[in-house]
C-alpha cells in the first residue's frame, strides 16, 4: 500500500517555496559579507536577530500572547545558547572564508545530525546510512584540506558552526512535540537578541551609511527565508526538497565572484558535490523508511527502523 501522492499544485508550491528560501538565504550571506566591510560579524549577528524579530512581529500579533505560553523556557534557553554558538561561528566563517566554501561546509550539518540522533535520541542507524555519513565527511575533508598548504583554521570555525547547528536541530525535535512551530521561531529569535548583544558590545561600532541597509536586509531576509523554508517542508517531502537547497552554493558563488573577486576551487566543488550526494541519500532513505512505517501494517511503529 502506497501513501497517497501529493497534488501536483502542492508539490510545485513546495518546490517554489524551497527555491525562494534558498535564494534568500544566499542573499542574506551576501549582505553579511557586505556589512562586514564596517562591522564585526558578532555585531552583524545581533542586528540580524533584532531586525529578524521585527519581521516576525506580525505573526505574534496574529496569534496573540498565548502563542508564547510555555513550560519549556529552560529548554529554549539551552537550545538558543547552542544555536548562538552556531550563528556566531557561521557568521564569522562567512566573513573570513570564501562565501561558497563557508556555505558548502554548512551543509555538513545533516551528517552531524545523524550522529547526534544516535547519541541523544537513541535512533538506530545501520550500514547504508553510516556509509553515507562517512562519504559526506570525506567531502568535508576535501574542502577543509587539513593536511594541505591551503588549510586555514577559519574552515574549522565553519565546521564548528555545523556541529552546533546539528545540536540545535536535535533540540527542535524535542520542542516540536509540544510547541507550535511559530512559537519556536519567535522564542528563538527573542532569546537570541540579548544573547547576541553581549558579544556585539565587545566589538561595537555604530553602523553608518549603506551598512544600515545590509544589516536590515540580513535580518529581514533571514526571517523571511526561514518562514518559506518551514512552509515548504510542510507541503513536500524533505527528500524531494533537500537537493534544491544546494542552489545556495551557486548563488553565493556567483555573488562571491562578482562582488568580491572570489573563485571556486576544485576542492570546494568536489567536496560540496560529495556532501550534496550524501545528504540527498540520507534524506531519501529517511523518507522511504517513514513511508514504510506509515503504510506497511506489518511494521511495528514502536520498533526502530533500520537505516
């Protein structure tokens, strides 16, 4: 018995939303780099959160204060602390690495999510998925070049961002069991504002001129892209939509060449392609097992499926 196919219009909308989200995330990265001509990445992170929250206010007004009622504030604070490490490291990498390289390394997050799911959630991951994770890490090694002359410690900061992002993603799995998706986004952004203000004050410089445009756009584009992303995943399978997200590498690569004179080296291209393939396989494997668990009456839903 197969799961009913989603209507073509719904699939098309999901693809469109994911593509739009991906492009906007790419534009956000470009705005971060442009703002870094005057501001430290830690200060940019604060403004991204501040203006991102302003964009989210209409959602809060629509739902009302009841949306923010929760008995998991402590969990939110822990989750946001980890997420803040990821954001600060990620912004620092965007400023100090070629854009395409920084974004390519950020796509290693699903590999770390798989490992965290085993350690934290007790998920059973078997040979095929572990193989995909190992292959994905080979792609990371190609980009980082730990034993090559082109190695830079900045690439390890990008990997740190991916590790922290994976930890934050696992925490969302816990929160999503009882919390409204919009509440998670709003609580996260609200808590990030004071958390990011502390490191920003250490390097504070009041923005001037066109820098204001870049930081407003970074915050606005980030929140809008996140909303499009969550809605796309509601409408379509992650296995179908995951490959679209790699359009971001093309976007930032093109702008990196146009605005900053950056070039794509063969190791970044090869590593990104390997990570891309691993993530696609993991996403499709997850979707296949999820469909089996729902549609096959012989599968016990309480038994972890082999991965």
